[in-house]
């Protein structure tokens, strides 16, 4: 080490010259310094003492610190495995840096000209941008005759066409392992997110591949666009997972591993945990379909536990209406509501009220339309109310009342229900001039003969087993040769509310008729009503006018024509003249 005290004596101007010793008497060598080769400039222009004094003994200048060189340390195995860009077993070959006892030295700004060589230092290159790196890598891929898809496919392929393992270099194996294991800076999920949001992967609506989104029929390996391929892959993978869960065989026969403790308050939570374990994929799909997304208020996520989608309760509600119409016990409805297979009784009641209001509006619009025809069918109704629990004030009874149905008759002429015209024809009294020949002239003798022959044949094929194969042919002749055939079609029926009146009692029958009539809005301002009843109400209706004294058909329920239920199909537009002429 150089004698620093001697240099201070030489720098001090007050030191006598007799004390100063020649420079050759001091040790200026630097220990452990590598041998430096003198340049040509140093040989031709050696540094003089005056230059040395001016450089080395400058006042207020910090003396140079001792320095030494150290070899770089070998990196640990864990650090090299965590780096996805480092080759296996390699270490960083950094430049030799000065070692000091005060920690790493700070980078100082280099001088414009080196003192030893007198030349300018080399300029440091700026780092490449991401776009420049991508261009270099893509150019290298193109130089090898590959596309980007071929490059990615071969990077991650582990077996060849024959199924044999592909030999990979250590660098290739380690980088792929780090990426697929998720130990790199960017994971597979980050790349899939970029693919699903990239504009180049968007499928136009006019493209034939637009129907392949979330496809469950076309294999995802046969789909080209990235959006359609990824969505189809997720759907088909979940389907396979659910199928594998369903294929699990039970360990015991059903019903043999049941005990009393399995039924109680803990049954539903236990079943829920089993479903979450064994049918996790199915439960996830059901929750996303039936439940809405949670919303946040003031940073707190609010989860809706009892607010399903609008169409998620249609099947449970339909089952509840069926149970309600079948007079099922309320305990059975409460149990089904608890396990989630039926709506609550209050929900069923509200739904029935809404449906009845909508049906009442449609029925009223059709009933007061003067251009449409309809029939009001009234009959008795029985309901056996059986009390399964003996309580005070309750007993098993038979509830008897009246119910009504409104039938739409779109193919019937409205003039058939013209009761004013009917009364006018009766007032003309044309019956006095009608003879037997006139009545027979109204009949179609050819149609009567054919109908009688078919009836005889129908009796024969039903009674004789040997003629049984001809039964279908005779039935077809009945429908094909009928003169007045009713068009086939589904009848439109509107149910009306029930009444507690009995049809066997004249006063209650009259009150029941008055209660059913306003439900179709058929009052004095609209057409008069055509009512269909069975045998017993006909007798009561014929007996009601002497007790009524109300004036109009809507009020007094006068029975002008009594039709049996089997003759309703003959009330068509073709036979309107029949009623006018025979009266």
C-alpha cells in the first residue's frame, strides 16, 4: 500500500525541503493488483514528477480507496430453477466488480477521456423494447419455415404421431415446465384472458362459425376460432366431469344404510353438502342459472339467497297448482316447499289469483262481443272434505255446489242465438199449416238410408267376431259420409268460479244462474245467453218462469229451447234454416 503520510508531506508547502525524501524511497505499489500491460502512449509519454504531483497530490482530493477483484459466486439451484429464462445448471457470468468493505459501490459517471489510454469509453446500448423483442423472435421463427401456430404446437407437444416421447433439450424442458407449472411471471390464465379479449378472435355474426360458441355437439378440436374453441372446450369438459360424477356406483343398496338420525333438521344441510361434493359442476351451473349476480353496496357484497330468476319457479309452481287442485294436504305442500320441489302455499295462492284475474278478463271480452258465439255450461259439483284429524267443530262433509264453464263456438252462426227472431217466428204460428208430407220433405231420404245402413253394419261388426277387421272401415264411413260433420279441433274452454248453490233447489238454482251470468259480462246491453244444462236443471228452468216475473231471458232464465248435450255439435251455420222452418 502506498505511504499516504509521505504524500501529505510532499503536498504540504510548509514542509522543509530537507525533510522531504526522494520519491523512489516510498512504496507506491498496489497489493493484489493484476498485472497491467503498458500502452504505447504510456511508453512514449511517461508521466513526469510534476504531472504526478499535479494529479496525485492535488489539494482537497480524496485519496483512492484500495480495491480488489473477486470471482462471481455460483447461483443456488433453487434460484436457477425459479428463473424461466436461465438454462439448467448455469450461473450468471457478470463482469468483475470492485469489492469494498462499505457495500456495493455506486455507479459514477465516467470521465470523458481516460487518463491512462486517452481514448473515449464505449457507449452503452439501450435495452430493446417488447415490440423489438417480438419482431426478432418472429423473424427467427419465419427463418425456420414455421408459423406461430406450428411453433407453439411443437413447443408444448410431448409425444409424436406414433405416441413415442419426444426428446427435449434441458433448456426446452425446464422453460416449458416452469410455464405450465405456473412459476413464471405470466401464467396460462393470463394468456387465455388476453385471447378472450383480443379483437382478432371476435367472430362476426354473419360468419358460419358464430353458432359454434359454447357448442356441445361439435368437438372443440375441430373448431378454429379461439373464442368458439375455448367456450366449446369449457362446456364439453364440464359435461364429461358431470357424467363421470354420475357414473359413481353406490356402495350399498338404496335404503339399507338409512337410520332414524338421518331424518330431521340436519337432513337438508347434510344433503346439500353431499351435492356440493359429488355434483359440484351441476350445482355450480344451477346456481348461475337460478340466482342473480350479487351486488355491492358501500363495498359490501350483498348475496341474494331467496331471489331466483323469473322463469326458475315455473315447474315448482305448476306442481303446486296441481297439488292445490287435487286438494292435497297443506303439510305435503309445506314439505315440498321446504325441499325446493314446490313453491310456497302463499306463492301458489298469489299465482292463482293473478291467473284467475287474467282469465276473467279474457272471458268477459269474449262474452260481451256481439260477433262471437258461446255456451255457458252449468253442472253440479261435489267435493268430499274429509277431516283426517279429529278436532272440535270439524267433521267430514260432502260439499255440493255449482260450477260453470264458458265454451267458445267460433264455427257457430250468431243468428242461431237470435231469440227475438225466434219469438217472432213463434208468433207467426206457422205450425198450423205444416203437414206430414212437409215434415218428410225436410228430411234427406238418401242420407237417412245411408245412415241407417251404416248403423246396421256397425251392430254386425261389433257383435260378430269374424267381422271385427271391418270395424275400422265402418267407423271411417261414418265420418266420411256424414252430411253435417263437425270440424275437428280443440275446444276453447274458460272455467268460471264455483258457487255453493244447489241445483236441486229451485231458488238456489236461480241464484246460481244469476251468479254465473255476470262472470261472462253478458248483461242487458249485450247478446242474450245460451245456457247448456243437464236433465234436472231443464225441468227446474221450465218451472222457474211462473216464480220469476223478471221480464228478460237474462234475468228470468226462460227456457225456449232445450238441447241435449249430444246435440251441441249440430248447432252449426248449415242447420240454422232448420230451426226457423220447423218452428
